[in-house]
C-alpha cells in the first residue's frame, strides 16, 4: 500500500497547540499514522459528509481522504463536545 501525504490545515494546527501536552503527543502520533493507514481501526465516516474521524480520549480529529492523489487532510481537532458543532 502506498503512503499518503498528511496535511494539516492552519486552523487545525492552532487547535492542536491549544490541547494539553500529554494529549497533544498522542493526537500527533495518531495523525502521523494516518499516512500509513488512512482508515485505522476505530475510524468512522461521518454521516452526510465526506469526512472521517478518529478518537483520542475526549478529543476527535476530523479529516478527509483523497484516494486518487493519496492525500489525507486534517480539518479540525477538538473536544468531543464541541467538534461536531461547526
């Protein structure tokens, strides 16, 4: 399987920086792993959207996958209670 290029939107980078360091490291590890496997165990497609999400504790990472050009784009990172209200 080919490796995907992982891109993070500038707004998502700011959201990641606002998360406590312990959780930030775990989330960053999961984001890096998306390059090798864009649909890991526990990944779910959001209903009504072409977006996916992965969980890390109380945080969620929303991203899109473009299989034809092998790109994963992280759109948003946030607490589970707020992330879906956008």
